[in-house]
C-alpha cells in the first residue's frame, strides 16, 4: 500500500526543532510521505528567531501546484503562513480540493516568544479556518481567534490545546460545531525542551487523517506521539530545545 501523501504548508526552522523540519520528521515517522510548500525561511535556534524571510505568495502557490498536480495529496497541514496575502491565496487554492482533510495550526508566536504572524495575517486566518477540517490553537492563540465559538462560526473542529495552562494536569478539548466532542487530560511533562510541539501534533493528526483514520483516533495517536517525543528530548541548545524522535513508535497504534 502506498503511503499517505501529506502536503505541509509552513515555515522552515533552521534549528530543526519546529516548522517544516519537525513536520517532515513526524510525517515520516508515522508512515506518511511528506511534501512541502515553504512559506518563510527563518534563522532560529532554541533561544529564539533571529531573522525571518517570507517567501513570495506566488512561489508558495507554485510549490503547492507542483505537488498536487503530479504527486497528489491525501491531507494538508498548514503552519506558519508568512503573510496575509499568502494566507488568503492559500485558502483560495485549497478550497478547490475535493474531500482532502486540512489541519490548520494557527502559528502566531514561537515557543521562544518570537512573533511569527502580524495582525493582518491573523485576521486572514479566518479564510483558512473556514476551509479547515481541524484548527489546533494553543490557549493564547485560541483567545486571539475568538475562543471555542470559532468551531460554530467557521463550521470546523477545534482542538483547544491545554499545554499553556497552569497546574500539574493539562486538558486538550475537541470542540465541533455542536459542542464538546471529547477531552483528554494528562499530567504535565515538565521539560524546557518543548520546541515544535504544535507543529508536530498538527502534522501527526494530518498524517492520520491522510491514512483515513477518523478524527478522534488521529488525535489520540498524535497526542501519544508528542508525549513520547517530549520524553525523548535530547537536550540540545540552551533555550527551548527540540523534542526527540520516537524511533520505535508504532505508526498504527
């Protein structure tokens, strides 16, 4: 059986912890085939983002078209989007796809605190939410987007991630247009090496959907994968380091 084809639309992280690099690792580890449309090049490491170079919108679209027209696509993951113009153009291009699940991770701020989306880009996220199968915001991102009500407003599903919450237990909530579908609670994994958690989770979910898993099993497998990756962090860098790669993870567990 051929692997699921996962198109990743996101920024490059030179330090390898997040972005396209984390996405490709995750898709590969879970048995998918990763393709990319790079929206921005960043110079970053565990301490922060030192420089950002957005890729022109037409080049982002050209990458998408090259992948879809020849190789095809079973699921799409969207991360850092680069600019408002790119967000709008990507939404229009993906809206033409037929029955392809789309996971949108609305990246606004890096783990280090560096801003990765300006106000205009965040406003344009509405176009992407309207075509997404699932939106995966953390607590501050969810607040900026309008709370769990966005599931009703855009007719999508929202995985409200609890990683930025207080206390020893964290809860992720899956909300659909009709309300809460499921919640998962786990003890906090206390580590500074959490760079790339959002990218990795969204890519893992997209891979599951591309492999024709339903939404809840895709999320459950992705959550297990991220928790294992956090536990295996190699400890690189002197800031928010990258997670590990669970080599023995059972792709269809």
